[in-house]
């Protein structure tokens, strides 16, 4: 199981970094998730810490695929040598299934956020300048069930094995609670979509802006309609891949 999780998370992190318009920022985010310092990762790679700092700060040209792979392998190797804390978290993520998760999908090929927004009859509430952002998947969550059954650590289940995904919260009347949950979580989704909103809380929008996370309101008439529309993206991403 651990080896499977290793391969899965390695593939996803490498993909996120390579596909991102700001690869250094994604490198920094995952390094912090693993709780590894710039010095530690630099020593593992046999390079100066300033090289890592320059990549993460965008001061150095985007790293190539070979370096990115070495970087990610080093993160996982260091985590393994220090007890495998992060790998264990993702291992439990693979094993646990929550009733709060209504649908979850990993795209075979990246889909732009604007394509997802169009499919769910969405309207940007914040950060529409990130409409061209590429997504690798989505998770549909029943907000009420999540509140009743999921602990804070269970929020990792919503992110899945990649942060480059949209989390879609259903049955959320104001949108405030989902954005508060996102705010206090280290792993941030690439976008948040709200469904079922009746009285939008402006704080939800302000939190999205503060986190630089696109916030979208879906106007699909029902959750079933929403999920059916998302399933249409499955074939779209497969066509892109081919």
C-alpha cells in the first residue's frame, strides 16, 4: 500500500509543478506540506539552499522535468526516513471513504477552470483572473454531511492526491463555512465552487480573495444536474489526452 501511495503522490506532485504557471510556488507549497526546510532538501539534492530559494521565489528559470522529479523524490525520501508522516496521511486518505464525498474524479488530461465553470453554469465571485488555471480533478462535497461526520484532519480527503482540483460544496446556504475550512487548511484547492447558495455571505468572497483562490457560484438547479454536467468533462479530458 505504501509503495502505491508513494507512486501516486509522486506522480501528482510532479504533474502539478510541471503544469503550473508558477512552478516555484508549487514546489514551496509541497515542501512546506512535508515540513522540510530549504536546507534539508538542498543537502539531499547536493545543491546550495540558494538554488531552492531562487526557484521558489521565481528568481531562477523554471526547473526542468529531471530536476523536478529529483526534488519530489527527495521530499518523499526524507519523509520516509523521518517516519513517513505525510505518506501515512495519504495512505489513510486512500483507505477512507466518506459519505460526505458525493463524487470525485481525476482528469486524464488537464482541464481549464473556465471550462469547468461553463459546465456547471458558474459565475465567478472572486479571482476570475485565474480562469485559465489548469485543473487535474474535482471533488463534490455534501457540506452538511461534512460538518456532521468529518474531522479537521479529514479535510485532506477532499483534496485527494492533488491540490490542483476544484472542491465543489453543495447544500451550502451562505458559502462561509466552506471558505473558513479552506482558510485554515494547509493544502489549498485550486478553486472552490458553491452550489445551493441562498444568501451569499460576503465574508466567503473576502476569504477567497485573501487566499487567491477562485470562488465560483454554480446555478445548476440540483445536485444531480451538477454531477451529470461534471461527468461530461470526463470525456472532454479524455479527448484532450488523445
